[in-house]
C-alpha cells in the first residue's frame, strides 16, 4: 500500500456536464486517481438536501486509467452519500466539490449545493473542499481556480483537516493576489424575488436579489478578500451548536 | 402599537396538511396572530434548499380572524423567504417551524427542512424555533410538544434570541421530564441505502440507515436528553466559520 496514489472524489451541483467539474477533475488528475460522482443535471441551491421519498439511481458514464465518472439522479449530498456507501471500494483521501459557476461566499454557504457536498464529505471524515469561481457563465475561465485547487488540495492531502471542519473556497475572476484564510461574511440577501405573470396571468416569483454586506470594513471576511483580488478560504464547521449562548439560555426558567 | 398581539409565522417541511403544523398553529394562536406559510406537499430532507431555476407560486388557502394560511410550491426556506419578502405586512415577532413528524436531533440539523426554515427566519433576524417530535407517524400525539412549544415560544417572545442564533427543539414521545439546553450530538448515519430493483430489474437505492452516536456518554447533548425523557433544545448558529482552526490554517504556506 506504500506510495499508493491518493483517491479523490469529485462532485458538484452544476451537473456532470458543467465545465467547472471537468476543470476540477482535470486539476485533480495531477494529484491522484479520480472518481467523479455528480448529479445528472443542474442542482444549484440544494444546500444539504437529501432524497428520502424517491429512489436514487447511478450509472457509470466513463472509465479510463485512474479516472471514473458516475452520474446520479440525486442532489450533491445524495451523490456523496451514495458514492461513499455503495460505489467506492475505499474511503477517498480527499473530496473536492465544484468548481461552482458563481460565488458561494458569505451566507451562500447555507444554500449552496457545492458546499453541501463538502459538508457531507466532512460528515464521513473525508477531508473536503468546495471550490467556487465568481463567474456564473457556462464558459467561465477556470484556469486560475484550477491552480488554487491544485495547491490547496495538495496541502490538505499532506496536512489533513480537523474532524468536523471542511473548507469553502471562493476565487475572484481575473488574476489572484494570493489566498486568504477568512471568516464567513455576515449579511443577507435582500429583494429576493422578481414578480412576474405566467401565461394565465397568475403571479409567479423568480429568485433574484442582492447581497447586503453587514461587514463592509472587516478585512478578515471572504467578501473583503474577493473584492480585493484574493481567493478566500473559510473553514466551515458542521457542528452548528451556538456554545456561547448555552450558559445564558440555561438561566431561562423553562 | 401598544399591546399589539405578537405576529407569528408558522411553517414546516411535511406540508400544510400535516397534523404537526396544525398542532403548532393551534398552540401559537394562544400567543398571537398566526400566519401559516407552508409547502403544498412533503418537503422533508430539504435542508436550506432554495428554488432558483423554477418560479414559485403561493396562494391564500384560508383566512379568519388572527389566522391566515398560505400554501406555496417551494421548499421550507422558499416559504420563509417568500412570506417575508412578499406576503407579510410586517416582520413577524417569531417564526416557528414544525412540528416535524420525526426527530431532527444530532447531525439531522444539517438535512432537516424544518430546521432549514428556522435558519432562514434567523437570517432575517426573526427569533426562530424548529420543533420536532420523535414520532414519524402521520397521526402522532403532539399534545406534549404543543405544551413545550407554547412555553418556549412565550419565553422567546419575551427574551428574544441573539443575532444569528435559532433553536432546534426535539421532544421525545410520551411524558416529558423537562426541557434541557444541549449541544448537537456528534455522530453520523450509517448503512444509508437499501438496494432494490425497479420494474426493469435495474438497481435503485432507497434512503434508510441508523444513527451512529459518537457521544453515548455525554449528558450534555440532545440524543442523551431525548433518551432520558427530556425535550432537547440546541441553540444553532448560522455563522458556520470554524474560528478555532483559522490561526492554525493561517500558518500553512499557500
């Protein structure tokens, strides 16, 4: 087992045919054997959603030396669960998710399927990283993000990550000044719907909106890093307990 | 505006026709004016998923003095966003989600649509609580959970919650010894799929599994409280940053 090449699980939420996942898989092939296990179609905004009422299916789409691609009809979290429970011979040494077409900085960590997949890898104690490029276009230029992904993944393969912690990495467009370890920017989306009419004249609501940044001046957060040309890495905890509030709440007489 | 009755938004992930949400709305009518804004159907396991590629619809289903019901074709998070962005005249004083048919303790906080809705209320700075009863049956007895919900909701209306913190409340079946403020139990689901065949003889995978508790002996967590007859309240943070790991990670040369 000595000198065995690392085994790397690659997934995303834009679907197996997206340019972003092809770029990420290509970057990872320099580091190890790659298994892609990704949704059959667009699954953005799926957070950590799992499919409970319908059966899942998965099929092998491609296989060559050190590179296998599976496609699945589930969410990003379903893909990770199914790959790890049923399809992979051994636990991977690394999970990478993305490269997402579009930012997952700030509060988007909560809604992102790309991050959801990394969180799921983390549940399984696999060192896991979500990568996103701040460019929504299908033909975005992922070359700089591929470099960041290669460098950071190599480091995580060497160093590991603490139990219960995964990484949410966002990369700005254009050249990158460097990589900053940051916090999740506090803020929220506002004006989230565009009201329109369907063919029968009934109201429908399409998601849209703007991110309202509550920490414009904080140089430690991911939005600041991105605005200033840095790739931003937020370490993300899967234990969501608000430990600070427990002593105060225990004083409530319930 | 003095002595105005509190305005309470009620949602869930089992759909507007579930017994759990009817029970929760009934419990809340003692405390204030109630707006129910809930999914048209079963949306379990949806986490904080949002609908981005399809339009949302919502319609008024019922209206009487101090009690309005809207139904929406989206996820629990969509329901909260749409209610707050487009349907409610003022910001509610409280959001309650549930009562879920089934436990959302431990790692389930990550997958739960019931909790996802409370997290979304928290994003909007509305004091928010998710309630779940450890009984999956459609006709579960929610009377004890209604009492817990009434008491805890009254307290939260009086005391508020810290910015960025919501509550995940799980209630065991039968009588309850009391309410314990707890941490999120560390652990994960294992053996998550039942492999079966479809009508054409092809493999399909149905979600199933068992919770593997890594902290059996820890009396501070929610699974311990539930196993010992207490309702468990975990305060949940929406800032997922792993602050502890930042200094160590900053030492990585990237």
